[in-house]
């Protein structure tokens, strides 16, 4: 933008009664949810959507929850619910879910627990991908995109 006049080359434009500023994503953090690792956030908000990072079924002490894939799924979704609430959204506003699973033999069990959190007539779009491994040797990781409430 070196060739632009100074009034255009900066990132703010003043128009009659309108000021346009470049908007950076808003970082979401709540102490009510499991803390994220230092290299990512719990979620970000951008252009009316919440992009929640992947969640696995761990405790606040960073221990895998007991009870296998069903309990891990429930714990991951409960944590996502907390993060979404902090981001001014909810599970009911999810538009897309990505699930990563290490053993498709456990797919049915994961689905049973997953279905407990959503209205059967309003399920969000979803992808489920088989992966070789997940952090803490978890069986499942869940991330989502939701609209702001």
C-alpha cells in the first residue's frame, strides 16, 4: 500500500458517519472450563461464530476420566458447553462438530453419549474421523463451530 495516499494506506477508513476498523478474533477463556494448553485458546469468536478448540475427556488434574469412551465423550461435551457459554453461545447453537476417534469399534458407544446432549431433531452437521492417537491416550476428541446466541 506504499503507492496509496496516506488517508487510504492506514488500516482505518473514515467515511461519513462510518468508521471501519479491522477486527481481530476475540479470544475466549473461562476458568470454569479445563484450561487449554499454552499453544491454543479454549475458543475464538469471529464474524458471529465461535470456533471451539478440541476437547478430550480429562479432569482438572489433567487425568483421563474413567469409564471409557462414553464418559470421555460426556466430559468433552460438558467442557465444550462451559466454553460455549463463556463465548455467549451454547450447545444448541452448534452448526458443525468434528469428532476424532481412535477406535471405530467404540463408535456406537460414543454416539450414545453424544446423543444425550442434543435434540434428536436438531442435530448439528458432523464429521467423525479415525485417528491413530490423541493426547493423554484419549479415545475421543470433540471440537465445534457454533453461532453466537
